């Protein structure tokens, strides 16, 4: 998806109290992995609650291209998998569109196979670094061919027999950890990943659920050692995907900021590796009630009641970043309406997301009148609780850089600021949250797509 004829700007305006009960689309991380592990497992996997955004569908298409049978029956996706180690060589390049997670994880999954696979993507994905995943694959014996310094398009060819490795992840990245573990599925022996800072652990939980022989040990310093025995059997499962906490963030922050709001969000994934935003907002004074907490498919799930709140600025602990890395853009919007100063550190990972998210957020905030400072890996926001002067009366648009989270974050901002907030393109929101516009409108938000 590129800018130009296909881009559609959108504008959000000051709204009165949001109300209603909503269910958020399925978690993106779990949806990607459901397609991948279902396609790899023996027998049938049935998935309900899958996020049907473009990113996840592209992962499904890649698994189909390697031999998995995938169909939809009503609300249920049914996958007949091939069995671990039995993927087929794709006949054409695997196109992941905008999906960084799908692309990096599939590189790990298929890279160690003794055949060639080529990975391509859209303009945004083609700019994103793949070396962090390709380097451990090289250690396992994978040949990597790329035109432009480990950026797409990339072609991988695995060795006759891959080499199991012990890999210490150099940065907090669930994608790197997962790619190495998935490569280990088709590698004889024990593949070990050492993770100094814990990141989202869906890969470990789901692989264990599918029958992989995987163990996790955590030492006194919090360093996790994950060991996976390769070439074991995976068996199809029944999966109900809980609501995505990263998508939940947008209506949740909107309800906190728009005066008079009271909404309930059902079936939200509350995995502790994903709840950093909720914890931070509660520290800022957010009125968020966690209701009906329960276990579903090995994951923590709950309903959230969210009411408008007067927020105060905080310093976010740097070690919380991995549990809320995708939520910093919308947290920055919340901070713009909080009393005092909010300091966010440890944000270097935002530089290599769908866009340079840190820069995009800072520039967008300044365009809309927010007092903020961008550092190398930090963002400081000084809030205006009354929203006076915020927004852009002249209608100047925030540059989204094809980034869905930038687009949604600034549309939330427009619901509270004195002047409207416009984003230059809203089409890419469909990659992660296709229902966003309708869901927000149903709560009472004033957002319009400009023709």
C-alpha cells in the first residue's frame, strides 16, 4: 500500500462522552502464530477470534503457499497442517505486505529447510531491517541472499542439516527470539535462546500447547533460558484468540481522555508481557477496572471498564518498554492531556517499527501544538489537561509513513483537542484493526474519512 491515489486522509474532532460495550479483534501476535503453528502441526487446527487484518491474512497465504490447507467455515478458520518438517518449497515469492511479524517469524520457520524461499513486502516493510533475524539463521547454516544489506527482497536456502545454536538475544525482541525457536523446530538437537529481558511469550506458550518439547528457566536476575528439542511432533489444536491489547489501547485511551466517557471492552488479553500500558495509565490515575479475569487457552483474559479520568504525568520505567513497545504512540497522546510531564525512556526499538515511530510521534505532536522533546531513545511530553490550543486549526495533516499505529493514535488525539486532528492516510489501519473506524463511531467518536 503506498501513498498517492490510494491514500485517504481522515480527521477526528472533539467528541462528547464515549459509551458502549465493544469486543476488540483478536490479538495480532497470537493470530499470526495460530496460522503458522496450525499449518505446521499434524492434523486439524480450529481457530475462532482470529484477527482478519491484512498482516495476518498474508501469513496465512504464506503457509498455504508451503502446502497447508486453510479454509473458513462461518466464524471458524480450519487448518489441515503438514506436520513438523514437512513444509513444501513455495513456487513464488512470499509476499508479506506490511507484516513485519509474519515475515520475520516465517523466515525462521522456513529458512532452515533445504530449499529456496524468497520474501518480499510493501514499501514500508522493504525498508525495515531483517539482519537481526538473519544473523542467527546464518549461524544455523542458512544461506542468505539480499540485494540491499539484509533488507527485502531476501532469499533463504537452508543446509542439508541445520546446526542447533545457543543464541543470546542482543536486544529485547520477541520476533528475534521466536524466529530462532521456529528455526529450531526443524533442526536436530536442542536450540537454546537466552533472553536477558523478557518479551511477549506467546511463542513459548503456544509451542508447548501444540506439543513441542520446550522448557523455560528464569534465573535470579530474570534472565530466561528457553530450550527447544528439534524435529518433534506438533499436533493440531483448538484456539480461541483473545482480544489484542495493542488494539484495545486506542478506545481505552480515548475513553480516558474524552470527558464523560464510560465504556466496557470485552475479552482482552492480559498476558503480563503485554499489559505495560494499562499499568502505566493506572499509575497516571486512569480509572480502569479489570473485571471477570479468567484463563482462556493458557492465556490471561479479562474485561475492562474504562471511565474518563484526570491523568498526571509520570516517568515510565525503562524496563517496562518491552511490554508496551507498540503502545508508546498512544501513550504519548494520553500524556499530551495529562497534568505535568511524562518521560519515556528506552524507546530505541521504536526507530525500526513500521516507520521511525519515535520521530513520527514527536513530529505529529508538535504539528498539533504539543510541547515535547525527542531524544535518541526518549520522548518527553508536557501535557495540557484542558486541550486548549491542541490540534491543528489549519488542517495540516500528520505524516503517518504507512504506519497504522501512528494513524490511530493521532485520530484518538483529535477526539479531545480544541482543534481537529487530521492524518494524511487511514487506509493502512486495515493491516491490524480493520474495524477501528466503525468501532469508534459506535462509541460516539467523531472521525470521518476525507474523500
